[in-house]
C-alpha cells in the first residue's frame, strides 16, 4: 500500500539534505482535520539548520516540488508545514488494498523470523479464578493475536501457579479436614474454604504454619503423599479453569506451570554458585543486587532449603531461551510484581545465556482490579469469580434481547448474548491504558451504552444490514473513487488506511488499548458517514462507492475486534 508519509518525507529530504527516515519520524497527523492530513513540525530542524521554524517552513514550501505526487496542497501554519493528500487517491489506495487483502487487511511481515514468548493468565491452582486474573488473560491473549498478525512466531504460555508455600498449607488443611469437604464435586469452592480455614489456623498456631512449610519442602523432595494430593488439586483445578477459558476463547501453546521447573532449579543454583554472587544471608541463599541499583536482594533459596518464585522464573528463562530461542519474552502480570521482575531480569544476566535473551525480557505490567472496598484476597474470601461475572454478562444481554428482539430463535439469542456479553467484559478491560487500576463495578462492566464493546458490535451489525439491503458487493474496478471525497467518507478512509500502523503501535507499547480506541473511532466515523449519506440511492456510481466503503469498514471492525479476542455477532 502506498506510504503517503514517505512521499512527503522524500520531498522534504530533497530540499533539506536531511535523512528521509529521520524526517518521516517527525511527521505527525494533526488532531484538527482542517489542518491537513499530515503535519511536519519544522521545530525539529531549527537546531541543525540554525533557523527559526517559520523561516524553515517558508523555505521548504518555496522549494518543494509536489508535481507527480499524491500531495494536493502544502500550507504553512506557524512552524508547521501541513500537507493534504488527494482525496480520490486515498479512496483508491485504501479500497484497492481491501479488495486485494480482504480478511488479511492490516497484516504485515515485520515480525517474520522473530520469536516472541508471552507468559500470561497464570491463575493459582486450587484458588478461585477471579476477576483479578481477567486482566492478564485478556491483555496477554490480545498481544498473542496482535504479534501473530504481524508475522511473529508466538508461543503463549500459561505459567500456572501450581507450586509454592500455599500448597504446603492446602496439603496440611486437607490432612486435617479433607473428609469434611467434597472437593470432587465443587473443587475450587471447597479448596478455597480449606485455604481460608488453614490460614486462620496458621495465625493462631506457629506450629501449624511450620507444618505447612515442611509440607512444601516434602513436595519439592517428591514425598509420595504430598505429590498425590498436589496432583489431585491440579487436575481438578484445571478442569474448572478450562470452563472460563472456553467462555473467553483463550488458547495457550504451553501449560507448563511453576512445578514444571522443579527439576530444573538445581542447575540455576549451580550456575549462580559458580559466579560467586550467590551468598548466604540468615540461612538463606541470595544474590545481592545493590551494585545494580536494586536495594532488595533476590532470594534464591529459603533457609529451610525450599525454592522461591524467583528461582522458578530463572529456571523458566533458561528453559525458554533453549527451547524457543526467543527474541522477546513478555511477562503479563500486575505492577505489584515490578520489583520481582527487576530482580529476576537482573539475575538472569548471570545465567551465562546469550546477551539477546536478557535484553529481550520485558515485564508488561498492568493495574489491579480492585473492589470498591479495596484489594481482593483469597485468604480473606472476598473475590469475584470470573466465571460468575461472564455468565452474569451473558444473562444480562439475553434479557435485553428477549425484550427487544423476541422473534430471534433461542439459538440466535444464546449466540448473540454470549458474543455481546463476553465482548463487553473483554473490551471494558482492554479499552483503557493497561497500567491504570480498575475499580470493579457491575454497572460499568456491563454498561452497553457509550464507548463499549457492544457499541462496536452494533456498528458492525449495522454494516451487515447495509450490505444485506444492497444485496451485492460491487467489483473494485467499477468503483468511482471521486464519489468518496466528502468529509465523512474521508474520515472513515483515513482511519482504515492507518490500521496496520495502529496494530504496529500496539506492539511498540504492548498496549491493546491502542486498537480498542481505534475501533471506537472507526465506529463513530462510520456512524457519522451513515447518518450524513444515504447509501442505497438511485445513482448507482454513488451507491457502489458507499457500499464498498461499508464493506471495508465491516472487514476492519471484524479484524480489529478479533485481535482483541472479541467475536462479532452477525445481528443484534
């Protein structure tokens, strides 16, 4: 597809002798469409050319030759040069690319030959899969889709929390009171009750806490009873988790959790010992990181000989580097773990791996999901279960459909309710900057008005309705692009033109909200186009052009929503 920004950069480079790629990097899109399609800030050249920005703008305008280009006008506004692109050419370029690529529109090959590992979701075995896990699951899932769309080889890993001291507690609770709970029938709920109860017992009796710690050490050492109980907890938990993943449409290439690395940790400890950096402190083995600017040491082995999250994450880095040969490894977890990953990434440099692996480690932090009363805690028993939230969203949408579209079949109602309900929850989570905390509120989560997932789905359904009413899709060779030069059509075309760039921006920032925001903007732009322009008209040339633009919008809305993990209903 034609690169209008590069055309402008080349013309400016011709008259300034400054590198074309440097110039292209400065070119921006004005917030006010009346200021043109692209703007070049001459402030960026003021220092190197030793001239005032407005003088630079005047000189460039006088010298620049825009004949035989798609640039229609060049105007000066302060220290900016504003460029307008041919409206006919924009329509032609965008719609011909849509005709060529169809469902592949927006894809690129910038990731070809590069490998990405994404560690996301990672719920804790034997604990409720609550709304706090939603963020990691949907942010990680969206990044998985986005990187794949750009040609990267992507491996999605569900690093299950299936190891650690909490299992020592659960094993102790199960020993003491297992007969009182039916964990086969309702595993997560019953195990949660045991977990809350054993935590209370630990607070009251230091010996109970010591027994729990010893249970985990026994589990690490392969004790038969502890291993059998742990395997039972893991199997029953995974069965429950997969119900939630099925609702969300989440998929993973690997389910290797923390326990998978239990036999790989001795190598990590051995490598670190040989560096001379692993030292003893109060009975534990640590790496002091003060020289790296981190005041808290990284604990590798506890005083009772058991390992830590850090040890397991280091073993995972070693394994993933050898197995996947990654260029980048993303860890999608809450910002509460910022210090943990700073420590782990710093210690990973001591593992003797190629430097590229250490450079490729990246923590994709996100804000917490908080209840109005504060943080959730399994041990306190105040969590909102994700499966309940998703089913509630589906139920609420179904009620609306029953009221507004009673003629739909039961199958249609269920399909639409699932796509809209789940879509609303996913979009709500991805629509804002990932680093911000999110206060959980049912009304906000399930509000189907305004800038929401259902609004995007409704716009998509509207495009379906237009296409169905037209009853045909014109051939691209028959489109008169001059019929799409009005402001509303141009706004839609500009957004569709930017789609690939938007997807690439999402990977630069590891920020799916960039795509979510784009989908809202495109939905609004198409709604304005639809309201201002009758599509089914007597003039066939106008109708063909508007129908094809509707088809293009339909494709891009569906593609963009799919990248976020949202399915589009065909009607609502």
